[in-house]
């Protein structure tokens, strides 16, 4: 039987988290969009800009979540899930469900009224996963953004 552990991310996990984010970007067909560096992760983690959970399978980093506190003017406190990745070679062990459950519990434990994330409309496995977890997938809201290249 596999030994799966879910735990809070530490500074030592940041290079693995960065690699997992890159793996996700490749899957989402946008590897060139990842411009952050592990050094930026370290600085931003130390400044409290994000937190995360790490999933280990038999002592190896197999997946992660990266999240931060946010605020909804309609709902109040919320926890935003920016990335949720299980490395392809570690899928089908229930790791994704354990990571998602830990994220949901984190939101509840912090007294949030909502947790929120994005999912690509073509990512059928992810959509099915979220629907299985009773998530509401919004279709009426569009994302807006401005990207600055001054780093």
C-alpha cells in the first residue's frame, strides 16, 4: 500500500512546487507563460503572499496546492486556489482528492464563506473532478487581466 502524506508546504518545497507549476503549464499548453523563478517563489512565500499543501507518496513530492487569502465584497473571506497539481506519474492514487479535501478543510478552518479557483473549459478531467466534489462551475463571469512585464 502506498503511503500518502498531505502537509503544509515549507521553503524547502518551493523548487518542487515551481517544477509542478511548470508541468501544469505544459499540460495547459502554455509553458512559455511561466515567468516566475524559484527565487521569486521563496521571496513571495517568505512575505506571506501564498501558502500551500504538499502531497508526498512514499516520500516523494507527488502534488501540491498553492493558495492565498482573498476577499469577496459579496461573500467576505475566501481562500483562492491558484494552482492544484498532481504530477502525471503519480495520478490514480487518490492524491488529488486528498489535496482538494485539505484545501476545502483549510477554507473551513479559516472561517471562509467561499473557496474559489479557475478551471479551463476544455479540461474535462478537472471539470468532472470538481463536479464530483459538488463544485459550482461558473460560466457567466469572464476573467480580466493586465500583465506587467516590469519584473
